[in-house]
C-alpha cells in the first residue's frame, strides 16, 4: 500500500536550518509530483512547495520562498525539504503529500503522518 | 493569488443531519476545487477533487458541487466519524500555487 513517512523534525534555534525527508513506498515515486504542506499548532493547512516528477520544476508559497528548497532523489524514493533562516512562525507539523502526474493537478491524495518542527531558543 | 473563504467557521449538528459547507474563491478556479477532512492528531484525507469527484473509498454520503467561485461540500447524513474539520483547496492557473481555505469545523450539537 502507499506509504509516506516523514522524518527530520525537531527543535531548532531561530535562524537555524533543518532538512526534512519523506520516504515513500507503494507507488512509482518518479511518476508523481510531490508537495510539502505545513500546519502550525492549532491552525489550518498551509501549502509550502511542489516539485515535478523529475525535479525540473519547483514552486513555493510566498511565506517560504527564498528560505526553503524542495528536492527529490527518485532512485531513493525520497523527497526533501531544506529549510533555512527559521523563525518561530515556521513552527509546525510538516506533511509530505503526493500530487498528480503534472504539477498543475489539483489534489493531494496521499499524506504522511507529519514531522514536527519547533523553532525555539 | 487565490484566496479561499469557508463558511461557516463552525457547524453544530447531530448525527443523521445534513451538513452543507461552503467555499468561495476570490477569483474563478474553474472546477479545480478539492475538499479534505482532518481529525485531531491525524493527517488530512482527500474527500473530493475537481469539485465533484469522490476520492478512493470515500462514502457516497459525501458530495461536492459548484463551479467558478462558489462551491459546496454536502454530507447527506452525518455519521459519528464525520465530526471533523473540513478544508477546501485550490490552485492558481500559472504558476501553480496552491492554497487552502481556513476550514470549517463540524462538531456535535
């Protein structure tokens, strides 16, 4: 069955950096676009970034553009999110989610369980 | 940038009742509107995509409708497991930037 498992979260100081990973199984990873979505404690969902199936196209939400980098390693079935210059506003659960075959497909049909990033001194 | 507004913020209902949730987009999104359900401590789950298509294994009591800027998620008869938060979601045409609505909480009356 389809599985997405995030890792790499933790407590980081303001201004710090972190790399989140999402290991997937149960489907052909290299065929699908992938997304990161985050959720601050007690708040709603915020889309973070999308990457095309082959990594050639990447798009970001306004609040993370220039600080976050999405990437993927298809042979390793792994999605990444490099996050820099962290502030308290970045404290959230970070979910990876599967998109469609093209970046324009509007759905997230499978989600991981999320990894918590806490920015605190 | 597409802005999605959901109403009401909270919907208090009893099991067996019909739930009608609204989502309005700041500009036309054609039929590119999806709905998700999220329960406490869980990841969101896709319910509806492209306005009215049910995702895999989603019960028929969930239905979606609308077009352009106004969309509706209807739960025909609430089951106890349906009490949750529901988010609508869409994207801009180009570049493809995705957005979620603020959510509607369906809770027990």
